[in-house]
């Protein structure tokens, strides 16, 4: 992590329902959804945030930057 740049999510894994289950970071690490939630909340991962869903559980979403190509659902699967 040169220059203190934070990691970003570059690929995702989905289950049969299309729900995100794990993430690959720009450094090649693979995080479970739970690990990813913790790292987003502590500021390790850039470009995403955690919000409380209608189900009351925390969920990860991309920052609203007006660019649909970096939405988590648009990332390649690994």
C-alpha cells in the first residue's frame, strides 16, 4: 500500500440468489462479507460504505459518486 492508498474492491463473488458473499481487494486479498464489513467500517477499504438495510442488518454499498461502472454489482466475479 504505497503512499497510504486504501484498498478498493475489484471483484465480487455472488451466491445463487445474486447476493454478494465475498470480495477481492486491489491487493488480491479475498474477504468474506463479514470481514469486508469490518474493514469498510474501519476505513481500510475506499469507495464503499456501510448502511443499515430494511432488514436491520448492515450492508456494504458503493459510494454514490454518479459512476455506475464501479457499483459493487457491476464488478467482475472471481
